[in-house]
């Protein structure tokens, strides 16, 4: 039996990068996957490729999330796994960061996670079982120049994860956090070669991580094998935080 067989998983920001790798991994592990993303072209194409479902959802819009979750539950009569992967960057030094740049990142990376978790956890409670997985970052653990907004959200998710683990743990729902390091997504691959080499030099493993390696961590945490892991933040970073 596959690890996620008979489970329904919603993956936000699932059209590309780590989210897409997670969708592929979960589908391969037997889950019914529902991809939420604003990129309809990529999301629908991936869903067709792996036998998943795509819904165009803005994870910072409460009513859109509410409506989409209702549709998922109406179709499958359950939502077992939520991967809060959707996130954006609007990098700038503090001096140059505008209130709008701050708010855009807060809305998607932090408030959006609150919205998705609040709505979907209600469906998990009906079955007294659930896995909520939040995407933090190593920068949420040690900070990063020019990312006050992004780092604030990723550090905030670590605290949110611990609190939700306490609130929901007794009800059969675990909440955990994954903090990726430098991962070879399409966005990172487009960086200049000297920047990539500098990034690799900071990693004891001597290379960038692959999106599939983050997806594998999510798959483990979503499975019954991780039933006693709750409130944890797992760094998947090649040793950057050692």
C-alpha cells in the first residue's frame, strides 16, 4: 500500500517549484491531489499530467479559499492533508521597503496560511485526522539581508506551527513545518552563475537541494509514519544551519 493512499491533499502554490514536486510526489504515493494556484496554465497542465485536480485559488483571499475547500469536500467527502506552500518574495532593504511591499508578502505568506489552515482544519476535524504542513525557510531561522518582510513571515510560520500543534494535536491533527535551504527551483536556476556558486559554497553538502528532496520530507510528514511528530520545524538545507 502506498503511503498516502486514500488521502485527499490540497497543495497551495502547487503549479511550479517545490509545490509542483510535492504534487507529483503525493500523487505517486497514492494521494488524491488538488492543486491550488493562480497560474492556471501551469497548474492545469501539471494536474492533467499526474491525474490531479486544479483549482484557480488566491490563497490570500478568504472567500476564494472557503469556496474552493467546500468544492473539494463536496466531491471527496474529506480533506486529509494541507500543504501551505504558496509564497512570494518582494525583496528590499528596510530603507527602501514600502508599506505595500511589506503587506503583499504578509498577505500571501502569513495571512494566507492562517486562512487556509482555519478553513481546511474544520474539515479535518470532522474525521479527527489531518496533516498540516507549513513552508518556512532557513532564513526564518537566521534572517537574511533585504528580506525583512519575507523573513518575518517565515519566522512567523514557525511560531504558528507550534501553537496550532498544541491546539489541534489532541484532535488527531498534526502540524509541522519544513524549512528549505537553497533549492534549485526555476527561479534560482535563472540566477547568474557566480551567485549560484556563492550559494553552493555556503552549504556543507556542497550543492543546491532539489525540489523533490523537499517533497520527500513533506510526504513523510504527511504519512502515518510521522504520526508522533507534531510542532516540529525540520530544516532540509544540506547542513546550512549546523
